[in-house]
C-alpha cells in the first residue's frame, strides 16, 4: 500500500506509482505528455489524485435543425461512426422538417428519509406546518433561485413501510432554472432535515426523530423532453437501400416494436440513443452518470424495461417519437469551468437548460434513427467497420502509405481486425522483399 498518497504532489504520486508497480519510463512520459501546458492546475482541481488528463475526441455534428433553428452540435465520444451517423441523420432531417422538440416538464426532486415513531396520520396532519417551516428554513438559499425562475415546487410524504414501520420519506420537488441543481437541492435538503428534527421535537413530544439521509434523486421522470421526426414515407427512399420506402418503414416499425417487447433488444436500442445524448452531455460538462441512471430507470417505469422511442405509420406518414428525462444544466458544475464545456455552450449559442435538453434529445434521436435505418437494411457493420478501419490501423501501427493502401483495398472488402492484419502483414512482407 502506498501510504499518504493523497498528500503527495502530482510528481510524487507518479513516482510512487512507477516505483511500486515497477512501471517503465514510458509510464511517466505518457502521463507528462498529456499534461496541459497552461491549464493543468485547473484540470487537477476537477478530481482528486489527478496524475494527468485523459483525452477523448471532441467532434461536431453540423447541420442539425431543431425547431427551425440550426445548430452544430459538439459531441465527445470515443466510438467511431456515432458522429458520422448523427451528422447524416441531421442532414437528412434538415430537409424534412427538422427535429421537433418540446420540454414537457422541468421538475426534479430530492428525498429526505427519516425514522420516527410518529404515525403516518399524525405526520400527514402536520404537513402544512412542516412544509411552511421547511420552506422558511431554506429561504436564504431559495430566494436566489426564485429570482432565476426556480425554487421549491412541492412536498409529498410517503411511508417507507416496506423498509420498516418507522421510516418515512419527504419527497421535495424543485425547479432549478438553468442549473442541473444537484448542489442547490442537496443543500436545501440537509438544511430541511435539521429543521424537520427541531419542528417535531419542539412539539412537547419525546419521540425521537432521526434523519437517515438527504439527497437529490437521479430519477427525474418529471424533467422530460420529447423529440419528434415526421415525413412522408416516400421521402425515406435515401435510407431504404434495396427495399421500397414502404418496406423500409415497415421494417423500421418492426425494429421499434422489438425494442418495446424484447428486453435485450430494448437495452441496445436505448444505448444507441444514449450514444448521441451522452456525447452532448459530456461535451457540455454535464453529469452523464446521472443522466444514464435516470434515463434507464425511466425506460423501466412500466415495470418492464422498454424502448424510449415510439412509431406511428399512418396515411403514408412516418412519425417517430422519443421521450426521455434529462436533468441538464448550462450554469454551475463544470459547465462554465471546463474550457471545452464552456466552448460547447458558446457553439450552441449559450442555450438555456431547457434548450440543451432539446439539443441532447435531438442528438440521441439522430443516432437512434441512423442505427435502426442501417440495422433494417444493410446492417450496422458495413458503415461501422469502415470507420473502425482507422482505429484498427492505428492499433497495428500502420504508416501513412499503409493507411492509404488499406483504405483503397477496404473500400470494396469487408473490414475486420483479422482481415486488416492479414492485409498489413502481406503489404509489409512485399515491402521487405522490395527493399532486399
Ligand atoms: C452501437 O453503439 C449502437 C447500436 O447497437 C444501437 C442499436 O443497435 O440500435 C448500433
């Protein structure tokens, strides 16, 4: 065990790791080469025990038309094809009415769990008093939020009888304007917890009240955004490949139905949506773990995990909808602290949190549409492996000439790791013979 690691300087941390795990000098060199020459101190502050930075591609999917406004969407993602798929769908839909999005609700909630021998009925009777005392106890914090258009939206008491008879949850709902609101909600809840204890213990009652925990919930079913794509079935011809647009639309519908009723497929279908959503969430410095947790819980709200999208084919019109919860912010957290997150927001025209919800939903919809369109026609691997070729070549240390030759060869051959390796080995052998 390395003792006192957290107290070491960055240099000492790297030294200690290299010596403890007997790492080659390249370990230190690679870490150092990924340091930022000017902003390392800032990056170090974002987490603890930082020893370097981890780069991911920062890409842009241009040409998105969302509610008639054009955007170039910044995307941070390491998976090949995702940005290309988003851009392709953006281009197609920009000529077919664009992405129509709407924020359906913006409420988030926090939970104050407590244990007491007070009964549910007694607590319910006291709720008006509790509510007003708790609201007053956080007045100094909520006043600012109210000026920005947010604040406390309501209270709900539930009995957690499945845990035990004495456990309750005070669910507090909030609106947090343009911030994701985690800090605001958690600060309010902790202060409310203290107030709840004094409120109940001041009532000449000796029954103790214990706060179990106070924390926001990442389940945000009331912070919802919807995205709709719609066009005449005939317009889908560019995507229909060897099928007619009508056949394509029917195959697409079946794919959506499968994602509604088959759990394994539903998870992959939704993962394709999250390819786009997460890339925007990351690029704008938002909390992708919170978004992921909330989205997948929402996909299970009926008791069965299912697709987040739905489709209607009627009167030769294709209408595809996505609905998902997205608790995002455009102020607070990393959004304006991380230079690239700040830049992303600038590129998006400094959106409000609601606007960002709609942009992220559109990116998710674009990726899902492209994925399904490929899956129900030529399959995903054709396009995917072409994009993946670069990664394989890099892994195999291909030089510029080999890269170009491989690109030519694989323009009409199937790409796979083994096929690329065989091709490169043969090229390298030929080259050795030439040099002899
Ligand atoms: C790959 O990252 C995403 C897909 O698997 C999504 C899907 O299957 O719908 C292609």
